[in-house]
C-alpha cells in the first residue's frame, strides 16, 4: 500500500486527516493489514491486489454494516471506507484495541450472537454475493435450507475441487449421497443472520473485555453453521454454548450435526490449502453415510 496516496485519498473523505505512521498487523489469511495512526486516531486497514478478489472489500463492508445494524449487543468494527488506489483495493475500519476478557465474557458473547441470530429473513442467502476466505460465495436466495446449502455452498466447492484435481468422481458420488441428510437431519428453522465464518480466529477481545467479531461471510443461513464453525479449529468455551442455548435454544442433537455444516468450510480448505483436507471431508462423509 502506498500510504502517501492513501492519505490523499482519505483527505477527500475525511477533511484534515493526516497519517502519522503505520504498523503492520499479521495473522490474517488473505489480506495485508495494518494499524494506521492518524491525527484523528487509529484505524484498521486491509488491502490486496484489486484484480485478485473483485469486490471483496465492498462485500465485507456491507456484511459488517448488516451485522452492526442487527446486533447492537455485539462489538463489530465499524467499516468506514473502501476503495481502490492504483490497483490496490482497501478497506478502512474502526481499530479494535486488544484487551482481557471480563467476567461475563462468554455469557455476553453468547447473548450477543444469539440476538444477532434472531434477526430473520424470508429466505436463505443475501442480496449480494460475498467471499468465504478468498473464495467467492454465492448468496442466491432460496426458501429451503437444504437446497440453499447444497446449491450455493457445497456444489460450487465440489466442482472447484474436482476441476483442480483435488477430488475424483468417486469422492463426488459419496459426497452427493450425503445430500439427503440435510433435508432429513437439519431442523427446519427460519433463516438467521449469521457471521458465516465464525472460526476461533475471527473474534478478538476488545479493551472493554468484550468479544468483537470481524472478517464475516455474512448472510441469512442456518444458525447452527456459526456454532459448528466455532468448533472447527479449536472451540469456544463450554459456557458459551450453555448461555447461547439459554437465550436461543437449539434443537437437540446440534453437536452431532456440527460436521454436516462444517463440510462446507472443510471443502473451502481443500480448495484453498490443498488435498490434505480431503481426508477430513471424506471421513465426515463416511461417518454420516
Ligand atoms: P484476513 O481478511 O486476511 O483474514 P482479518 O480480517 O482476519 O484478515 O484480519 C487480520 C488480523 O487483524 C486479525 O487476525 C485480527 O487480529 C486483526 N484485526 C482484524 N480486524 C481488526 C480491527 N478492526 N482492529 C484491530 N485489529 C483487527
């Protein structure tokens, strides 16, 4: 990122703003990031080659806004500006200072997320497409969850994995045999506004000791998707699930359905990080068949 050009760009939107310095932040999977110090305070900036992931930051901006609108109880960074400077796309947002968890951290986090999940819609999907990690995610709207999940989540990833020679046609036959389980096993619920990529790396503790969620793949989906992802790589604390269930009870057996939902992020991992994730996908398929 050329910070001189960024300053000029920012001055068109925020009068008198001056960049005083910047510090790189590492830990993201996809983009470059920094804390930008200015005379107006600190901001969080992410950037990438604009050609690589078209409209990624516009979609993230809208996702953050949508979640902020519907979950006042949960800390979500306020997106401020996205744009492009000489082939580099960027997203500027509120900077979240790190802190230590306060006493009711998991309780508040659970209540905040469950209240966002209570935001409903008449369809699964969204008005615009977005990304899951760095892969495009179609949010074409469906009335039925299993049709949505199979057509807009599993099938595009299966096709991509096949085209990249990461899985073969016999794997595909087995995965598709699982499709009936989404209709039979997943409880019918109204669509919920979900974060969409709520693995343990996508929340942080702010300086008030509260959870802050970021880097969403937001859409109206099945709320068990968020809970499943929170248990995919590491897990939230047991109290979180207890308090979540208290404020928005889950249908019995949700723990056993976790892997049905996590098939999607695991297929994403196959496509992003290669064949080492195929065995995780196939062992889920084997178990459910
Ligand atoms: P990527 O899109 O590359 O996955 P992330 O959005 O996950 O990047 O951000 C990278 C890292 O930056 C996160 O792991 C987190 O530690 C930190 N981070 C993300 N958003 C903010 C923010 N608004 N304020 C401060 N730090 C943030």
